[in-house]
C-alpha cells in the first residue's frame, strides 16, 4: 500500500439551522460518523465549527482522503465548500484523532475570511497553513486546559 501522506484543509459554510441544542446534536452526529468512517479508512484530522462556518483538516493516503471528501462535499449540512490546501506531508499531525473536535472556535477563522451574517464568504482570504495552524493551536490549548 502507498504510504504517502496528504493533508487536505477546507472551509465551508454551516447551513444547519435551529437552536443551540439542535446544532450540538447535529455536530455530535457528524463526529460519530466521522470517527467511525475515518478509523476504518485510516484518515485522521480535526474539525472546528460555529454557526457560520466549518473548518476541517483531513490527513491520510490520497485515495482515502478523496473518498471521504467526496462524501463530505455532498453533505447538505454545509455549503460553499472551499479547498484551501491538498498537499503531500511528511507526517500526520492529528495521528491520535480519527476526528478531533476543536469546538466552537471558528470566530477567528470567520474574522480572517472576512465573512459574517452580513458579508459574503471569502475563503480566498485564507490559506491552508493559516487554518491548519489555527486548528492545531486550539487543539493544543484545549489539551492543556
Ligand atoms: P450514513 O451516516 O449512514 O448517512 C447516510 C446518508 O445520509 C449520507 O448521505 C449522509 O450525508 C446523510 N445524512 C445523515 N445524517 C444527515 C443529516 N442529519 N442531515 C442531512 N443528511 C444526513 N464523514 C466522514 O466519514 N468523515 C469526516 O471526516 C466527515 N467530516 C464531516 C465534516 C462536516 C463539516 C460535515 C457536514 C460532514 C462530515 N462528514 C464526515 C459526514 C459526511 O458528509 C457523510 O454524511 C458521511 O461520511 C456518510 O457516512 P455513511 O456513508 O456512513 O452514511
């Protein structure tokens, strides 16, 4: 099996509507399915969200990331899926997580991307490295808390 590793970073717009309880329930469902599927596929990564957007990092073999991402792109719970990076990497960063949940910390990403309820989504304002660093930093902080 080809052991070459890739990392995909994307942003998308959250389309889940409803109160906080419903949002939490949907996110729980996404994480449960992600952890189950990703473990089987050898994909690792991290997910961050808020009412405005999702940011996700997927790591693993090229074909496994592609299969996973094709399903993710079709999911009606988000839209405007925008790939920021899909690069070869030497090692996984999120190797201990089938899908780490970084939580509701996406405000910083929204600020960087320059969008909110009133403005348009501009993923071009961000690059994959910036989003990867944000998820990495937030996860490290959460682990130390
Ligand atoms: P099942 O879980 O059995 O679902 C069957 C079908 O129903 C799928 O088409 C699914 O999209 C749809 N579905 C299920 N629940 C809902 C719902 N509440 N609303 C609308 N449609 C629904 N999947 C991964 O495997 N790995 C990931 O890392 C991953 N990350 C995700 C990140 C985000 C931001 C989102 C929105 C989804 C993510 N998903 C991820 C879920 C992915 O989009 C698919 O739903 C999932 O992979 C399908 O898994 P399954 O084939 O086992 O089908």
